């Protein structure tokens, strides 16, 4: 553990926020409030936060459809994000896009829009990395991808192109074992996605996706190398998907035992325990952080409830520039 | 403040849900975020959290009820709050939704009924033609369309503003259930159809009948027939005699040789007699010009030529033009010619129908005799020809036919031959 | 005025814009060398002048080319992505229609995606069913996309320069048959042809021929035949930009002539002509003195046999003349 204490606590706070945000949106979705798709990130807090925490100013990120905290970590105000999830005019996206799911780009926040067919965004990230290289920018692109999406043609073309052009891209595969109802052990032609990296002449590594420091260490290193001009790399973080694919998924393909097994490890609780052991967190602080996060969420929800519905002009403007 | 809870949108494929069970008793308090009820989508049972805190003041549906996303479920508010207006509005909404569902089923039947009763008559015209017609005050039903399918084009509308109005189109009848054949209304068939329809619309008609004693006509014809065949290769029928009789009778009653126009009646001096020729089930009316200036033989020959040209589809428009009165012969058939209304060949004012010469028992000088008789029918445009002149004309035609030698005296010696001036 | 071939005009446009703006770069298969600057010579001399960072050969990966170009555009560059054959735009459909075309709208109009997707399209060279299509109908109703189809060297140069400077994604369709076979005058001075503006290539009063790409030349030939043999004066309107369509120019022409025939190389069913016909029916109905006709390829793929292709597939001046004559039949 070579991160300073404040950064460790940062990581923890973001993970708590990711957890609470997810539970909140889950409930809001079932109230019919969310004008977006919702795919739970429960259990993937370490993978999301550990990777995103390695981004620097000027880097670009294509987030996963699972997990909302990356947007906050990139600087999006929580109210904007929540109002955007509600599809409100004043929120991020103005009611046009499925916030937190796909197409959520913002040049100023270093977010690249991902189009809705999972895996299609990887090549866009490669293009952004190409631009960074051509413009001599000291930056890199972090591209989230899942194990299911890793089979897409674009993904392979993107990795090949990134490798031959030696662009500063890091391909971050969160392997949670499932592509909706299809197991990774069935759909992936390899045991570990990282072994595919060699097929493109790239370095590839698999880390324990439950452990935020491991994830962070591997992604940081890869991003640093990329920024320094060493070319792209692949990092795979292995977890188990806690939830069903979505709120509507009856999960007929998984047994109760498997579900229990998936939830056996809790990355937030694990990291919490680690920090408590190290004396960096007390019970009171845990409570305080939790309360503050929840309060921010509640304030965001209240803000979103009070926002207005987008109108026809919000719909048809901005299709073309100027 | 009471909050109306509706069935939330629970996913992109979810249109309907069923209520499994309410998780809060009516009247009990619930906090926002607490589970309010459990619903069943087609995939999974799901808890719906309360979106407001308060007491569950009203539920609109019970366990087992099925409904669409957006349907009102219940009301959360404060105990004792008056929500009667809200409830009434919801109940009205739910009643209206039920009505809409019933009416959706009936709507389809109504429009089918309308279609079956037959669409109104339509005129085929290009949009541009319609606009120009509208702007120039032209009645499209009076414009003849020259485009494909008889479509009226802008040029047709423009033409109609200069010349006489052509017959209007009617919509072809819808096919009957047991259709033997569908004959396209095109070309000559179409022109005929248009013409007869328009003629009937144009001319108010009356008819007069007269019977002609053909004793002397039969004898004369018999005598001339062999000569004509041997010397000229012509088959002499009664038609040339009637043609000449008609033309000669016009000199006595010229009003039948006229045309009604908007402001006046144009009476022509010289009769040019059109004689209808049937081919298949079409009719053409080539014209014998100046029959009085021609010999019987010339008239007979011209008639034969016309028949040959029509039958071989080589009749040119020049032969069809310029008729002033028309004869139609049904004598090739067995039908009786009774005084009946026929279709006038516009823009003429009279048409004569002749039939077969047949033996008939008639009274001659108080005794019954069998005489060869021919019936003639005269149909007139009543705007031009009144009853008395119409009858007079018929009498003159009869007189000439009963004195047929008078029709042959003008063999080549008549003043005013072809090219004689006319009105 | 210089006399250039269609492909030389395109080459000049790219060269001039790359000199003018360092953000412009070219990426695609075989762009550095190919058969002499790409497969058809469009990128001739560019690698020599601008080097490996401005002229980038890619592996055979249409998805990566189209998607990475969009990503680079989002990040501030102005890429020209060459898709070797218009038919392969079908591969890129996801990245172009689902991605690049929608990025600006998804950001409330803020972050555009200024990429030009150039593709060689069209039949008549015996390239067969997967290398000869006219793909414009596939993209006609994608909001956020712009589609350009020049018919002459001067239009090609001016429109490509305009497209490269355009702040939204443009699909730029170049007819492969015209590349070396069509020569034409091209202004020597700096000029642009505006996107979204049609061009009346020939004036006439009796019938409007709306023609695209290589069909513009067939329409002009048809107009000559109609004039000489039938005394019919045809007006030829070249939309140049297919999406968004310059409706006003087309409607004004049909208002004048009262008859319209739309000519394009793609099969008529569900094609570009269908959109034009609908626009005319909506906006010029009272001016129409005859049905709106479309002349296009039959509803089948492009055949490999060159004679079959030439005689029975690609629309030509005689088929256009036939259609026009039918409009005038009485």
C-alpha cells in the first residue's frame, strides 16, 4: 500500500458513494423515476473506482454502463447527474440520452460518448488516444469494457489498430463472469481476457477485481506507460456480478447457490476492514462518510424532483452544429 | 399534499403488469422508499417502492388486477385529507380508458361499411390541371382528358377554354362479384361511350315513328341490284335509298339539319348523311357528303367503301367529319323498329333508324293486304326540332321512299355537286 | 481555369486543406501507397508531402477506421477517414449512424464530430455486387449526418474542401467510374462549394430531371436527345448534397416545368428518389401535370458481367428519355 492516507480514504469514499448511489437508483428505477436503463454495479465498486481514480486531468474515459460514480469522479456535479438520470431539462443530457448508460460524452470532463452497442465504443477511445499522440498531449484514454463486449469485432480491430499505431490507450476489461445470461466460461474462448493481449502484441494483466488497490495499481501503471509513449495495454479485473443483469432479469440461468457465492465477497466491506485495521477509519468516520454520501444523494434526488420536463425544443435542437 | 401513484415504467419491454400483493394495508403509513406493493411483470416479481411518505389513503386496484404502465394505482397523503376530487378525476380517467377500448373495435367496421357502399364518381386530372381549372372556372366534368387513362392535363383544360366542351368522364363501375370480363374503356370504345353519354345529357329528345310501304322500293332495288353487281361489283341495299331520301327531305324541312349552339341554332343547307357502321361491338359513323349530288351508284359504292375501311381499321378522321344528320340501320337484325329514342350524334339534331323490310298485313283501300313494310324511327333534339316539323320530315322521307324513282333521277345532273356551298 | 480529372480534383482538395489546417489528417487502407496514392490515386503525393503522422495506413478494419476517426474528431482533430468502397459503409453503419452522427445531439449540440468519411461508390467498372453499390439510401434518414455526392471535378474539389471544414460528420461519395474518365474545368483560385445547395446544370422549361452523381451526365445526354428529337427542353438539377436536401431549388424547378423525373444509380425502391418524390408531392402537388417518375437500377444486385451491367443495370440516357417521353404521352 503505497498510496498516501488521504488517497486511500478518497478511494473508500468513492466506493461508498458508488454503493449508495447504486442502491438509490435501483429504488428510483422501480418508482419509475429514471429515464434511462439501469444496470447495477453492486460488487464492482473496487473495479470502477480503482480504475477511474488513476485518471489524470486531460485524460479521456469511456465509462462502463455499470456504475455511476465515474461521472462524479470526472467532475460532474451530483445534482446534474441525478437530474440527468431523471431525464430532466436541467440535468446532464437534457433528457436526450440514457444517463449513466451510454452516449454520455463531455469534452470538458474528459468523457467520451459510448454508443449503445456494447463494445462499439472501444474504437472511439482508440481514436481519442490517436489524437492525443498526434497532438503530443501527455494524456491517455481509459476504456471500460465487459467480458461479454470483449467478443465484439470492434474490440479486436480497436486493439489491433491501437497496437500498430502505438496509441496511449488502456483497455480495462471488467470480467464479472456474465454477458447477461451467458457465462463467461461459455462465451469467452479463453480463460482470461488478458491472454488475448498477446494476440495483439500488447502487455496484458489480470487482477483481483474485488481489491481496489490491486486494480488501481495495475491501471495506474498502464496509464502511466501509455502517457509516456510506450503504447497501449490491457488490464482485466475479475469479479462476480452480484445482481441480475438488470432489474427486469429473473435470472433463471443462475442458481441460488451461485448467487450466494457471487456475493461472498464485498469489496466495500473488505476495503473498509483493511482501512480500519490500519487505523485509518473509525466506526464514527464510517458512519459520517455514509451519512454525508447519503445526504448528498438525497439532496440530488430532491433537486432532480424539482427540475422541469424537457420540451420539444430540447428534442430537436443541436442535431447539427451552427 | 396527496400524491397519485401510477404504475411505473419498469423497463423497455414492460407494457403491462399484474398486482401480486399490496405490501401496505389501506390507511397504514409508509415512508418514501419503503416497499409499497409487489407487481409481476412477464419476467419477474418486483417490489415497487413508495415515492412519497404518508398514509395509503386509497387503492384503485386489488390483488390480481392487470393493467398497463401509467395506470393509477393509489393515493398517498395525510390522514383525513380530502382526496375526493382526485379520486373522481381518476375514476373518470379509468372509465374513459374503458370506453376507448370498446370504441376501437367498432371504428374499423364503420369505415369498411363506407367503402362497400361505393365511392363517389371521380374525375382523373393532374393536380396542375385541377388548379388551373379551379382558377379559370372550368368544370372538369366537361373536359375531355387526353392523358393516359383519359387523365385531364393542363393542356386539356386550356383547350377546353377555346373549343366546344367534350364529354366528361365517368368512373368505371366497380367490378361485380362475378366478373366475366373487364373491358378497358380506352380508345374508340371510350370515345363512343363518352359521346353517347354526353349526347344524352345534352339533347332533350323525342321520337316519331312512321311505316313505309316499300312495294315500289323493293321492285326498284331488285331491278337495279343485278345491274349494280354485274356492272359495278356493288351490292345494292336499301340504305342508299334512305340516305338520299333523308337528304332530299331536308330540303323540305331544313330544321332537322341543324346544330344547337349556346346562343343560336345553326341550320345547314346541305345534308351530309352519316351512316353508322358496326364492327365487333363498336360503331363508327362515316359520312356520305352531298348525297344528293351523287348518283345512287356513287352512294352505294361509297357505303361499301366505308364498311370495308371500318372493318379493316383504316377509316381516317376525314371520313368521320362533317356529318349533319345520321342514319342507323338495324335491318341486319330481326328487331322491330318502333318509334324509340335513339342517341343523337352530336352536334346534330336528328337521327333516323331503319329496319328490315318485312311483309306485314296492312289495310289498303279498306282491304287487308300483305305489303313489304319498313319502319323508320326519327329521334330529334327538342331544342331544335318541334313535334310538327319532326313529323313533317318523317312524312317527306316516307313519301320519297314510296316514290323511289324520284331518288334516282338526279344521276349526275344535279346542280350543286360536291363542293357546293353550305352554311 | 485548370482542366482536372475528378480524382485529381479530389486529391487537390485534400492537399490544400492539409496544408491549410494542421489538424486535418487522412487515415485508411492503402492511403500511403496503394496503386499510387490509394487504390484510385486520391491520396497521391500526400504521404510524401505530409509524412506518416498525417497520412496513416490502417489495417483492414472498417470498424476501427470509422470509430477511431470519430474519436479523434471528438478530441479536436479533423480526420478524413477513407472507406475503400462505398459498399463497406455497411460495416461502418454502427460507428457512423449510431455513433458519430449522434454525438453532437447527445451533448446538447455542444461537442461535434468533424470527420469526413470518403468512399468510392458506383457501378460501371465491372466490380460486381459488393464493390459497386450506391449506398446513399442506407443513410438518408439518420439525423446528424450529412451526405455529399459531387458529379463534376469542380464540384468535387469545392465540396470536399467544404466538407473538411464542416463541423459535423460528412459522408463524401466519390463515383469510381468518374475518377479518371471525367475531366472538367476547376477554378484555380481558392473556392468552396456550399454544402446543402443544389446546382442547376442545365436550364429548360418542359421537364425537370433531378439527377445525382454519375447520372447527372446521363441526364445531360438525355436532355440533348430530348431537345434534338422531341423538342422537349429538360432542366437538369444536381442536388450535390443529398442530406440535407436543397428542397427549395428542386421545388422551384418543378414549379416551372410541372414534370419531374428523378435519376439515380441505386435501385429506385426505398431510394433517394423516393424522398425527393415525397417532397415534391408535398410541396409542389398543384404544379404537377404528370406523375413523378424515378429512373434507377432494377431491384437486384450489380452483376459481374460487364455487358449485363452496362446494358441492363446502370441507368443511361435512353432510359431517361423513355421516361420523359412517357410523361408527355397523350
